[in-house]
């Protein structure tokens, strides 16, 4: 018998943060590199960059949680108004190196899930 109190809601994309995370920020040079600046807190994104060795668009981090969206004036965006160009994200320990590599390649491209 399965009882209602024995059922736990899970979210496969967010459960990866249950064991801990750090917070960092990323930015894009233009809002069109980040879903036209429409990303907001709670969105789940994938982070890509062009690998300089292969000149191919490469996935560097998958299912990343956006903790905050910031406009070009440094204001946090809480509504659909405005275009975000900088983002505070949650990062797991094993994602840090990959995300930093994408940042070092220059132009990050963000895709919303």
C-alpha cells in the first residue's frame, strides 16, 4: 500500500543541488545571447560557448538554476519587464571548472529549458 505521506515530490533538474552548491555569476555581451534577456529567477538553462580548439558550439553546463537576473544598470529584475544580461546561478562543485572554461572562451550562449 502506498500512502500519500510516503510520496515525495522531486524535480530531476533541481535535485542535483540537494547535496550543495555555490553561487556565482555569468554575463553575456548582448541580451540576444541569453534568450533576448527574458531569463528570470527560477529558470533552468544550459550554458554553451564556442570551443576555440574546434570552433564548435559546445555544451559546458546543463540544467543550471538561475537564482537572479540583472539588467545592464545592475538592477535585479523581478518581473517580465527589462532585459537581463547578467545572471546569478547555482553551480555544483563538479560544474565550476567547465563553466569557467566557457567564460574564458569569451562569448557564452544561454539556452532556456
